C-alpha cells in the first residue's frame, strides 16, 4: 500500500509543478484584493508567483483548501545537519508553511497573518532514505486577531516524524503598507 501512496504523492507533485509559475513575491496590492483561498487558487493556476522558499528548501504546496494546507518536501543533502539527518530547521519551515497557509486560506480579502509562535515536536529523524514527507496543516481556530493551527509531518507509509502548533496574528493589509 505504501508504494501506491508514494506513487500518488509523486504524481500529485508533478501535476502541481506543471501548473505553477515562477517563484517570486505576490505584490501587497494584489494580495489585499484577494481572499486567502483566492491567492492559493491563483498560485496553483500559475497566475501569481509561488513562494521562493520552496525552491530553497525543496518543498511545494500540493493542496490548499479552506482551513487546510498540505506541503510536500524532499529531503536532500542541502538540508542535512552534521550527523547526516535532516536539520530541525527544515522540519520547522515545512510545518510553519503548512500551519500558516492553513490559516491564510481562511482569511478574507484585506487581511494577512504572521506567525507569533511555532511549537515543534520532532519525534523521529528523517534521513535521505525517506523519499518524501508531507506536512498536513489544519486550522483549529480563527478569530478576529488570532488564529491557531496544527500540523503533522508524515511519510508516505504513515510514519510520524514531527508535529507542530502555531499561533498567528491576523491584521489588516493596510497596516502593512504603513510599515514599509
């Protein structure tokens, strides 16, 4: 069964990478006019740039829906620590992306978020023998100013490698323009 899951994950990633465009940053003015889920729909359609962090860390969003985000990553030599296993910062970045984008997917036009806190528990080492992992983020609560979410980092065989929770601050995008 896990070989079938791995093949499906590889196919999912290939379909996404075929559609998405170049890496870059979404202009704040464009983001302000779109809901969070509309931003992701346009990224997946190749109409808005995909985040460049995915290139740096070799991961990509493979699915986003209201309140849920799934990111898939491929461990490589570029993210190893001195002991030859995947660095904890890679786990954290993948999980932060999943929980943050799960929150982002629920926001209306004119709203943005930032991570206030990320709590990470690594329960198993990832090595280069692990072909792919998925960070599956799910919203717990979205309020007017604060949102919380959780995520699990799993292998295609169901192995749990880490889990995380986040608290995010929600704010008006207009406030961000003043800070520039």
